[in-house]
C-alpha cells in the first residue's frame, strides 16, 4: 500500500533534517562536505527508509548540485541533458515487458508447466530433485537470453507445481536461491538479452566514457572474461544451497490452489510454430542487429499478426507488459541524469584526488568498502542495472587513478552494482520468485527468499570480487 503524500513528505523532511543536523555537528563547515558524497549519502539514506527510489535520486541530485554552487535551474537542466542513455535502456525494458506479456498470453508457459509436471512425477526422489534443479536452472537462463521474458514465467509456471514439490518435501528456499543465482550469473556473463543490456548497453558505455581519457577502450570479451570471476562466487553460493543449506526435506501443508490459466482457446501445433518463430526472430535480431528492443517489437508483431494475441487486446496487453518493467525503466533513466549531475558538480575530481593516496595505502579496506557501498545502494534500489550509472562516475576514476588494472576495474564496477540485487526487498528477482513460491501462502518474502538469496549469492560474489580486484 502506498503511503499518503503528507506522510511521505514528512518522512523526507525529517530524514533530511537529521542528515543536516548530523553533518553540521560532525563537519561544522558545511562547505567542506564533498557534493558527491552528500548526494550519494542522501540517496542511500532515503532508499533505506523506503522512500520511492526515483524520488530519492532526484532529491539527492538537487541537494548535491545546489551544494556544489549550481543553481536549481542548472541542476534540472543537467539531469535532462543526461537522460538519453538511460532512456534508451528503459525503452528496451518496456518493449521486452510487452513481448513477455504476449508470450504469457499464448499459453506457452502454461503448456510447459503441464508437461513438466508429468515429467517429474515418476522416479526416485533424488533423481526428481535433480531434474527440477536442472530444468529450472535452464529456464532461469533462457528467461534472460533466448526467451527474454525476465520474471514473467515465475507466477505462472511455479504455482501448479507446488503440490508436487510438497510431496517431494522440496525446500522452496532452494528454488529461490536457484532462480535468483542463475539469473544473476546469466546477465553478468552472457552478453545477450538482458545480459546484453547490462554488459553492452550499460557497463561498456559507462566504462568507456572514463577509460578513453586513459587511452584505452573496453571490449565485450574483456567484460565477459572479467565478470566470470565474481559470477563464479555466485555459483559457489548456489552449490552450498543445493548440497548443504537446503538439501534436507522440508514439510509443507497440502493446500489446493485455484490457478487461473491464461488459455482461452485450444492451441494447435501451428500456434506453437508461430510462437517459436517469434522467438527465433528475437534471437536473430539480437545476433545481427544487436538490438533486443527491435527483436522484442518484431516478436510481438508476429504473435499479433498470426492471431496468437487477439487484435482487440493488443493495446491493453502492450500496456500491461510495459507496466511490468516501468519501475526499472524509470529508475535507470533517472539514474543517468543523476550521474550527469555528479560529474557537473566537480566533486568527483576533488574526491578522487583526495582518496587516491589513502586507497593506495589501504587497498584491502578500500576495495571492501567500495563493494559494501555498492551492496547498500542496490539493496535500496533493488536493481543492479540502475546502479551502474550511479557508481561509474565515482568508482572508475578512483580505480584508474589508484592503479587498478582494467580487469579489476570492470570487476569492481560490475560486482558493486550487482551486489544486493539478490536479497533486496525491492528487487524484481526476489519479488518475482516469491510471487510464484508463495501462491499457497507458505513462502515468506523475507525469511524464505530475501535472507537465503542474500546470503548465498552475495557473500560469494563479494569474496571473489574482492580477491580478484586485489590480485589481478
């Protein structure tokens, strides 16, 4: 439930007042506070007290910009001038959401759910558990790459299978960790689908904007090769969940779920061929034109023109699909404007020059601190994709000036942005997983999704990233 406007305004005012009082006591001369640190600190604080992320980013940008000496008009103009990169990614997200909703309406996921339920009915318990782990691992990877439907499959595919999972006494926390870890590893290492958005659409431009001043440019192979190391940490955490933390049987009550099917008509082999054709088009467009947005649009049109989506429902379906991704799209867009304001304040240069010496002398602590800050910001945001443009203007100059290698710099930015995506209460991953596993009311968002995924995904990711940055 959304807070009343007056309650929200009161909370923002109170928090900003506390920040001002505390900083005035600690640093009596307000002008000594770096505008970048002020902006990031205010943004983190606002996010952690559950102020809507877009509101938190805008307030932080205004405070940081005005504190640096910019006028309010200049701050707003700077934000507007730097919205384009984020807007391009945001539009892609919206188009993918529309295509995902169209795939959902065709009944493909429902048919797969029915087949999978038959597939796992027979056999020994351990073998069936292995089938579930392997199939859901593949589904998680496909949902980010060849069939870019993100989390749309979770509330449809999972609920009909809960009865079977209950008979097997399968710990649902295992499935939560499996899906979240696999999806995270996929977009961190595979430059296709959502991984293409993260690595090529967000990470590469952000790094090259700074790296070109140092005489080099990052390539796709360098991005993938570097991010394999922190992703390996997530894999280790997943293995711990599978073979130790959640391997024991867990009992659940048998509760009948009234699952509403999206199918309103009988489907034929021809219908499935059309769906497969749309998926092939999406893949080919990504391969040859490097555009998931164009692929999603053409895929949607194919499903529409072949009758898989009723003509009269196109407008509402397209809108519903975009609405599913709109929060992420808006955050990424506004985050790009925020990054532009951080650069315009001039505080980054001052911050870098004053921090380089300390980082060189205390590298171990500095690297860990930077990773923890990324974790905190993402916990508040709930989205690692939007975290990159926030961290890049600060972390990249610090890393380059402190003598970090290019691989270490890539890992620092990518890992800092990804930390917290698994385990954030606002993350689409944790919310999507819970929507499926809690269909019968027996899977708690915090205890059964947030805490297990936070532990198993983030600890390995942080440890492997820290070691890689230290020794590469």
